[in-house]
């Protein structure tokens, strides 16, 4: 089954999105299928919460990059600088 992640494994930015998602799916599968003691379920839940955060951060970063892409006059995509609006 899925091994609990070490604290360093799920630190911000340390896992690629696909790996974090795969680990998260493993955590969910283990929680749904195994008859686990409460302490183990809590540890897996905490691991899953860290993995969800990593996935959300990676998706947010990708969304910002996609929003920054614009076509130039020749139809090529280029990355424009991201400006935040302060109210």
C-alpha cells in the first residue's frame, strides 16, 4: 500500500504536480479500502491535506502562467509580465 509521506517529501514545490496527485490518489484509495486504526487514518488525512495544498499551488501557478501568455503580432505566444492590481 501507500507509504506515509515524510515531511520533506510534501514541502512546497518539492513534488511535481503529477507525483503529488498520484500520491494523493494512493492516500484516498488506502483510506477507503483499508480497515485502519484512527491514528493511521488521521496521519493519512494530514498527508492528503498537504498533498492537496501542493496540487492547488501548482495549479494556481499554471493558471497565472496561462493568463500571462499572449499572442504577438506574428501569432507566436510569449510570456508577458504579471502585474497585480492593488486596491
